[in-house]
C-alpha cells in the first residue's frame, strides 16, 4: 500500500511538472526583468508605432511591420509599455498589447 501511494504521488508530481513547468506566466510584465537576458517577441499589429516615451503623447519614431521581431529591453513601471530594440539597433517604446509570441512563453 505504501509503495502504491508513493508511486501515485511520484507520477502525479512528475506529470504536473511536465505539463506546467515552474515558469512565471508573464515574465515580461514585471519590473525585475530589466535585469535579466532579453526576450525576443513579435509585433502583433499592423503599423504599430514606436514612440520616444511610454505615452500616446510620445514622439513617433517609426512603425512596425506585422509580426516584426523585436528584442524586449524592459517594461514600464506600470507594465503597459515595452521598450524594444529593432534588428537595426533603433529602440523605442511600444504599447504592450502589441507585444506577443515571445520566446520563453506567449504574452497573455
């Protein structure tokens, strides 16, 4: 009986870990991620604007193509805006709802 109980516990723990690894569900939504390695994500809209500051009033620096890959540098303190870098090195702010399909887990 004790062996059966141990095997049942071991198997359920192993299965649970395999199905739901210990990963922060939104790692790029916290301020602490500015200190960790960058994630690469995709722009999930068409003609999404890159801004100089994390605000709708920020000067527009350019626009993104749909599904353009960007490097996530950090998130704003309120986690609504994301500082990103393009493949050409240009960086700016993008509203967070347009960031998705990130390496290391989708942004939900």
